C-alpha cells in the first residue's frame, strides 16, 4: 500500500507576510556589502553555541548559500540551506551572490579567511552583488593587509553598511511574527515562526521544548522539517550515539538551555515512524488526538 508522501515546504512558508519582506527595507540601505555584528559568535571552542542562529533570518530574505567553517558543520541543518565550507573554497570566483558569510575575527586572523573576506568584499562592491559578512565585531579587520593598527575593512573600503543582528531580528519579530517564546531564550527566527503557528492552533508555543512536542504540532509546523532531515539523510546509521549527536547538533542553533528534551522529541518521533519517510508523513498528517 503506497503512502501519501507530502513534499515538505520551507519553514518560512509558515510566515503569512513572507512575500512582503525586502532586505533593503530591513537594513534601510541599498549598499550591496553588509557587515552584521552577531554577538553570539565566539571563539572556536567547545563551549560556543548558536553560531548559526542567524541563518533562518537571512534565508527568509532570500539568502540560501551560507559560507562558514567546517568546525560548525555537524551534519545537521535545522533549516535546509546550502552550506559552503570556507576550508574547501579554492577559487573565490566560484562563489556567487547573494551570499552570507559567517565568521569570527579569530577565524579571519588564525584560520586563513583574510584573503577570502577581502576578495568577496571587493567583488561585492565592484559587481553590486549582495554579500553579508556576519561577524563577532562591527569592524572586522584584516591585519596582514592593513598597516594602520585598528583599521577595519569598513574603514578601508567605505562602501559597507553595518548593522546588528539583534536589532534586525527584533525588526522581523515585531513586523512579521507573533511568537510566544521569550526573545531572551532565543533570537533564532525558526523557533519563533514555529511558536507563531502553534499559538494560532492553540497548542504549546511558549518554549522551544514545547513547539517540538510532535504529538501536538500542526502538520504545517516548521518543526517537522527538522525531524524529516534525519530520515532523508539516512542518519540512523549512528544509532549508538544518536541522542548525543542530535543534542550536540542543536547546540549550533540554540543559545541556551538543555537540548536533550528537544532531542528526545525528535528521537521518539523517528522511532514511532521507524525512520521511514512514508510512515513519517502519515504520522505528521494524522489528527494530533490520534498521534
């Protein structure tokens, strides 16, 4: 008997006003080259969290390609974006705009991203292609190229708009979402989009843990995309440490809190569906009262 397998929509299709968003309006500038200060970015150590929390915001505005270090590539994508690893870029001309580049000043200084940043900034300015450099500073520096101490690429190139991620995320939350998850818990728009939908359906919407309760999640909820990812990418071959892998993977997308409960929700759903896509879709479409 064939299962009715539904193609999962992008998470941002749950946002009613998504067709009204415009990146130029968001940053209030026409400048193609943008530096976005992201306070969540930290040094490359085991304690860093939510390095990729800004990806959903940029995806909402049409940025599908995200350039970042392989250190943050843990096989799991909360949203289905196109990652390009900086460690594997051999020719900058192979990269196309629009492009988001997530990096830290430490990555620029110690991990060989100076050339990459400068070439992309220059190309963006010359070609008018949208390049968003998301960094842990509003004034990224390329010290090997700049003789004057403290001079940033913003000072050097001039034609660069500087914005702050927390401000941009607040703008989107106020204009396009009605989330019931406290902003102090997360500024990842994926979770807020899920909360908005769940509240409209009268199901738990006040916490990340709550929106990942698949027994109550609406069939159209973005959270199904997260569980579906593990089935589509055949990741059940790591069952021996699956729970830990999901928990650690979620750390790249969440700022704080224990990710074990969310990992448990995902695991329980995958177990119920026996890691089968057809069963998964049947379960998703089922009336929550019968899940």
